[in-house]
C-alpha cells in the first residue's frame, strides 16, 4: 500500500533541515524500491519548509516506523507528520 508522509517543519528550523539533509537523503535512498518519490515543500521565498514522501509499506504502522527513523524526524525538524494512504492513479509508471 502507498502512503503519503506530509511533513511540516517547525518555524525557524531551516538550519536543522540543512544540517541533516545528507543523512536524510541517504536514509531515503536506502529505502530502495519502497520510495516512490520525495521532495520539499517551499515557502514564499522558495526555501524548504516541509517534505512530501511517497512510500510503499505493508501498513500504516510500518509507514510510521519509517517516518520516525528519518533523520529529519530524529533531529526534531518536524512540527507535524501526517501519514495518509494514497492511491497513485495518474502517471504511475508501475500501472502500465
């Protein structure tokens, strides 16, 4: 099942994001085929202020464990993390 992780950074935590970015990227790349896509949300000045991660997990509990182990989450970057089941209907390369 696919899940969308909708992560919102704490205010004034850009330095935490930048300091932990290499570990975060390594972590996501380590998810292999379970990672379907990821990228930052941007504020009005085009600075990152959150993240969207689409991943495949057996269930919501597994998705929560993956989210909790993200270096960004472990560093206290996020104000909130919403995990929602997601259906990839348009432009899904695996659906062809």
